[in-house]
C-alpha cells in the first residue's frame, strides 16, 4: 500500500510537471504577449521602452530559459507577481481557491446524490416508464451546455421566483451555481450507476440473498447497492476533475469569485504568471484528490490489492 | 469531513488540507455582503444608500499611468479629479485649476489652482501634487502608458503652492484638452509612500469617491468623499455625492447582469444583451441610457506591407463595396449607433460630417468591380482576404454583412474574430510581415482629441501600418498648431489625406461599452461626454 502510494505520488508530480510545460508552450503560442497587450492601445511607449519592459520581465529570453527560471522560483514557493497589478499570484489564487473548492465539492455532492439515486431507481424499475423518463432526462442533462442551464436557473429561480440572488460569492449564492454544475454531471453518473446496478442485480448472489428470505430493502442495500457503488466511487476522481473544469464556466456565469474566473481574465490579459500559477494549483488539487480517492477506493473494495 | 482526516494523516500541510480548512472557515459564514434595501416605489429620492454598478470586466489598475482601458479610467474618473474639465458640450472649462494660461509661442502652460482642496487622506492638494503627477507620468523609469499624451514636456515648475507651470520643448496643442481627461487624473503625492500598493490596494486622490477596497475581478468599493467640492464638472450637486457608497461589481455574463438588474440586486449595468433591449424598454422598472459623443470610432485599416492592399485601388474597392448604412440596420437596433464619416468621431474637436462627406466612399459595387478588374481580378480570379475583428456586442454581425457585400463584387473575405488584445497584437504582426494572405481589420479607438490620429498614424504608428513622410508632416502640424482655427484646418488636411488614400475608412460610432440600463429608482444618473458615467447627482428613490 505504501509502495503504491509513493508510486502514485511520483506519478502525480510527473503529471503536474508535464502540465506546467504544456501550459507554458501553449500561452507562448497565442499571439500577443502581456506587454504587447498592455500597451497595444497606447502610442506613448516607444518600441525601445516596450523592449525594456520585456527585458525586465524576462520575456526576451527563449521559452525554455523562461520556463527554467520560473520553475526555479516555484520550487522555492514563489509563484511571482501579476504583470498588471504587481500582486503576488499565490495570494490571489489561495484567496479564491476555497471558493472554487466549495463550489466543486458542493456540486460533487449534488451530482452523487442525484445521479446515484436516479441511476439506482432506473435500474431497479428497469424497462418501466420511470426508467425511460429518468434516462431521457439524463440524455438531456448531458446535452445541455453548462452556461445555458445556469442562465435558465437564474431566469426561473432568481428573476421569476426571487428565491436566490443572481450573482456574488457567499453561501446564499452557492445554490444556483452548485445546482448548475451538479445537475449537468449527475446525468452521466446516473447512467453509469444504472448500468453498474443492472450488472449487480443479475448476479447469482442476489438470487441467493432473496432465496434466503432476506427482506427486499436489505437485499438492495447490503448486496446490490454496496457492490454497485464500487464502479461509481471509482468515478469520483474523474467527476471531481470535471467539477473543477466546469467551475471555470459556471463561475463566469454567476460571477462567483473563484480561481476559474481569475484564470479567464488572466488569459485575456496574457498575464503569464497568473495563468501558470492557476494551472499549477489546479493540477495539484486534481492530482491530490484523485490519489486520495483511489486510496479510498482500495479501502472500500477489499478485493483490490496494489503492487 | 472524512477527507480532511485522511489528509492530516497522509499529507499534512498539503495544499488541499490548507484549502479545505479555509473552505470550512469560509463556509462558516465570515462572508461580507452588502445589502441594499429598495424603498417602496412612490417615495421621493433620498440621500444615502448604496448603488451597485455591474460591468463585464474589471479595471486593470487604479494607477492612471499603468493602463488605458475604459474599464479602468471610468474608475479613475470617480477617485481622482483633473485640472480642467469638459462641460456638456465637450468644451474645456476650469476645474481643480481655476484658470490657465497658454504663452503666445505655445511652449508654456500655467495653471492656478483653487484653494482649500484636500486629498482623501487629509493632506492639502497643491502645485506639488500636480508636479508629482506629471513627473511620474513622463518618468522613463516608470513605463507610463500615457507618456506620449502629455507631450514633449521639458520641465514642470512649482511657481508657488497654488501655481504650476509646464514648459514644452515645442508647442503642444493637445495638452489643454488632455488636462480634462481622466488619463490626466491628478494623484496626490502621498501615494509615493505606498510603493507597489498604489493603484492596487490604495489610491489617494481628490475625486468624488474614495477607495475603500478592491477585490480584483470581483468588486471595487468606493465611499463618498465628504469634502468634495465641485468646480468644473458638469453636475448640479456642488458638494459631496448624495449616495454613501458606490460598488462596482464585475459580472462577466451579459444575461446575468440583466437578471441582476431585473431582481434589483444591482441598480446599474453596462452592456446589457443587445437582443434584449426591447425587454428593458418595456419594463417600467428599468430605463435605458445610450451614451453619445463617446469619442469612439470603428474603422477599417489595411495591411499595406504586401499585395493587394499596398495598392490604393484594392483599398478603395473594399470601401466602395460595402454599404455601411445597410449593415448598421441589420446589426443594430434603431438609435444605438450612427454612421461616422470622419476618422475622428462626433463630439471630438475637428469632427465635421460635411467636410468628410466630400471624401467618403459611397456604396458603389460597379466602381468596386471596375477597380478590381483593373488589378486583374475577376469572376475567375476572386480576391482572397482575411477580415479580422474583435469580439463584442454586435460587431460580428456587422462584419458578416460586410462579408456578403464584399462577395458580391468578387472579394472573398474570411472572417476571424478574436479578443481585442489578440487583435491588437495580430494587426501589428501582419503589418510586419511581407508575405502571406492579405488582411484588413475593423478596429475601434476612442479619444477626446484629434490627437488620436497622430497616435494611430504617425510613424512608426500604433500598428506599424500605413506610413508616409507627407502624412507625418501633416500630423505634426496638428500637434504644434495652438490656434484653434488653424488647428481645425490642420486636422482637416489629415482627415482628407487619410480618406483620399483609403488608409482609414470610418464606419460607425459609438459601438463599445455605450449602452447602460438602470433601475428607475436611480435618479440623476448621467453619462458625460466621452462616455464618463457620473454619480454626483445620483439619488435613490
């Protein structure tokens, strides 16, 4: 187990490292560097000055050199400062990270509760109208874009009914963005739960359990549900990654002050340190969470042994 | 929190652990929230209260020397004040300076300040603050984005505490009007002690509002400056603002902004979704405000570093092929934008529709085809070009109409849409390349003075585009001619040159950040000339 854990940890670090290289290459491929964008509509700066600013920021060096310098600072815990406002990137991100995590975790809970319940019932009532209604809903849920669902919820629950505020970052405002993100992903979880439950329900041990005369609720909870959940828990890590990614879009719709929204602004401004910092934090969170969930999976399913 | 327990055991002090702890703390409800109580309708306007203004983006910085975005300077305009001001007609009037004098040769401008003005931190505002501001703006060690706009300043001298003198190397005609623009905001010299925090967490000025806090990308909180005195601003209120607080929030999604206005969560929004304007007009709780004389100008410019647009005939063919009025009718509601025939827009000194009309390119597809035929293009050999534009409101619809109009004369234009930052970089890139598919773009700029033409077209040019020695000479005259009548002629010469040579094809105005909507409870909201929202007279009903 410990060996497995160390292996996963090293694998995770490698993933984060590759991600930082990829994002560095990508942001340099997009036309326009931060200095160009900052001074684009200002004729006040001479080309020499622009070059000087670039030199000060180290943007005149080859990409690999910039990358090595950046990583050298990161290893000392220094993520640099934003190009526009000179604010420490790490602080900007850490202040917003709890907001994003709060949104992602709440959405994940909604996804699991709604998705698993719907999938379980669909499987149990297989072939009935309940099944087809739930699965039609799931198809819809998968096809509807996040931002559209968000705007629909705003129009129904905020504008028409006045139950929830439209935007902002506090607990009152958590419901709608979390629902948007949660429902969108519940659809795929419900389909997975359904197929995994159908698989379990047709197993021999289910027949045995019923033949033993166990009450139906016990059969379902102790045998069917527990075994059916194994695949679903296995999906948690992936789902969490979706939540973090989806948060970027949803934060924008609901003006939720998380790291995703900061990332979008920084991309428009080509604020390299902020974009790189965002990716670093994002990848780290995703890697840590997926390692933790894998360990959890091993703990739930005793048949799994790691080498 | 089962996860947290796991983490403590395994990866103590991990980032996630810290974050989850923070998450729990933030979930325990230490969130601050500004609530606004909306009084029942029918009551009269009262003093006090908070107005929330929602915009799609945030300021880059509150330091007027670090950024030129509209989203930024609309905030400078609240926190700081200027030596001079524009009145409602765009004329220049005294403000912090009660009088000013330009020497006969145009190389000296002297300002006499009003007495008793104080900065937000209680320090007096005097000639030293003006000198500090100007020196900082032109300091080569402090890469200021507005340096060029201040002109060729030689020295700034404090004559006495109330008098300050600017000395120029050569006469600089655009200086006086620049002193009325938010880019020339006067910052107090106490900001020097703030170091890097100036414009980020703190900013000291003499304006109507003082900075309380700025959460980047989320909201800027401003409280009224109780000591504010109105000298030249075009508002009725002679003292401090009626509102206690002005909160500027960022809500990126237009539909969300509108929903926030409909629920009363915010009282003012900019750029509502243009397709929903009828819903706003039809809602008795909402009011639409369309800014005029914003100084904005949308125009075509061409990559002249390679064929075909290095040939004037190709540029003229494009200009004759498009029907701007028809495109405006398709893309915009009635009364939102106007056709603009000059390279500088309505409300700016020197704008003259009639004069520019003489050199405008009328919609004339036959003439366009003829020009193309002369260049060897025709049915079997269409001209292949890329038309670039920035994202925003209905710009894309506009260029799609242009695309179909161009196709009718045999120009195949491929549309590429990008954010304005990318477009700026891309246009410059294209101009610096001598090969590749030919490109032209629909660009927009806003400025309060014809000096914009110098900034755009005087070599090396904002985008390294069209340059010529004749044009440079004409542009220099617009800068050094101080006499208003003569300067108007100099500006006319430049406009004539740009139009005749099909360098700058004016299309329409305003077209960017110019549509606002308020709740009807907001009384006295006003958008001053050059798109400056002012809140001095605002009361909430």
